[in-house]
């Protein structure tokens, strides 16, 4: 999805192999995937596989904006939309057929409208179960529609690779391949008791049921994600606090805006650090009350980074990510950071309210004039060289929280 948006933004990238990221591939276009390039792959390896690969920086706010436009079109056809990621959702259209025609027609019309009104190509699968609709959409990629008629469900499903199934990752697929299970039909033919020895009891029952298209789950339109996250690939950046301040500020800014836009806040803030050898460590802290303020997210992540950096042991760092979980309804006005018992910031303080109001003002300005028109001075000044990381740290230590 990220790569498709980049090709939409820049027509010169269309038809070319594109990777979003810097030292690590965050997303790859279908042209790049044809060469074996995939997300999480080191940039050097990606270039070896695809010499003509074009790397571009991510524009995550534009990804979110286009995602919301696509889902608005989904809601035009049915109120029963269960979004499961930034670029994927289930739609229950049984109650919409009297208005818009059969399910296959609805899927076709939705794809057409997304292409003409948003500019993106999407794939769709139409089936009676969520599992089979998901499989159909995978088979339909990169730009197609697959309709699985009720009488043809198992005939369609069983010849497909077992790796397409939910719950079958590379490790499980390799384990199944060792005993000669390569297709979903071959898995369906194995007794549950035999599968249990390969993948465990719970997973065996789950996979066996799906292999026979037994999936009673309905579309849950009220479902809301339990966390929000953002990450940034860094290349081979030296593991120093100074090098990461600007990245953490930008990530916190992105997450804070997303939380406030959805009128949500979160109590648990997690920091992920990935090293050049692709090993990762995660540090988390749970606050006494939920927050949605950009500054609060940054300060917690910054302190977690201080805990994580000693684990670098001379290795370079190629990715930082922040995740906010334990979400609650309502964007909290609080800006407390009770990591230390003597922290001067307290819930409902005048300083906290002023900073939260400032966040809201920035959100409003961005909605009206565009995201790039206003932002953290700390991010902009460090990036331009007007404020050094050492100078920023002195300001942060003096005031505890960075101002816009």
C-alpha cells in the first residue's frame, strides 16, 4: 500500500520497482516483489536482488489520508465495515444487495470508484466466509477480483499453497513441508491428532477448520484497533541518543495526531529498537492515566530509549518504532508522566492543559493548511542544523517536555 501511494504521488515511479524506507525495506511495489524484495529486508540485500530498485522516504500522513478516503467509499456501500489494518477490511454486503446488486457487482463497483476517485488499485475477494474472502483477495492481487461461488469453495481452496492461510507463517510452512504438506487440501486431509504433533493442539484445530472453510466469525463493524504504532527505518545509524531525538519526535508527533483525530488515548507506550543484525528489543511503560499528547508520548519513548541503548553493544540501529496501546475512548487532557515518583507534571496541571490545547491547535491548522505547514520546531531545527541535539537536550532537561 505504501509503495502504491508513492507511485500515485510520483508518476515517474509507476511501473518501476519501488521500496519505501531507507536502510530497511518497509514496503515494496509489486514490480520489486517480482525480484524477491520484501518488507523487513536490508536495503543492501534488496539492491542486490533488484539493481534498478528505487528507494523513497515514507509519507505516512498521506498514507493515512488515502486510507481514510478508501474506507469512506466502503461505507457508501455498507455500514458493516471491519477495518483490520490501514489497507484492509471486511465488508458484509448481504443487506446491501437490494440497493447495489449482487456482492460481486458491489466489489466491482467499489474497485472502480477507488481507482477513479482516489487513484489506487485495490483487490477484492467475495465469499461466504471471512477466511475465504481474505484468501480470494490474496489470489486477486495485485489488481483483481476473485468471486468464490458457494458450490466451488473447496475446489477453489484446496489446491492453494498452505502458506496463504491465517496462522501459517514461514516457520509453520517449513514444518508442514517437512512432512509433505504443501497445499491447503493436503492439510485438510491430515487428522487433527496428527497436526497437533506438528503445530500444537490449538493451532491444529484452528487450521483444520479453516482448511474446510469452517469460519463462523461475522464482520464486526464496531471493532477498533487496540493499539496504534509508527516506525522509521534509519539505515546504519550509530546507536547514540543524539541521532534518534529527531526520529522519536517525528514518530510521537505522528501518533499523537492519529490518536487525537480518532478521539482516543493510551496508557502503555512501547519502544522497539531493531539492530543491523535484524534482532530487536522492546521496552514498554504503562502510565497511570491515558495520554494523547505528542509531548507525553515523546518523553516516555525518549526515556525508554535511554534504557534500550546500552543493549546496542556496538551494533548499528536500523529502525525505531513507537506503539501506544491500552487505548481508551477520548483524547485525554492529562500530561502526567509518572515514571519517577517525584515527576513534577501531574494530571490536569495548567502546563498540561496548555500543551494539549496547543496540540489541538496544531491539528486544526494541519487540517486546514496541510501537515507540512506547521510542526515541532525541535524536528525542523535539528533537521536544518539550527538547533543541535545537545542544544535540544539542554532545553528538554530544563523544561521537561519539548514545546512546539
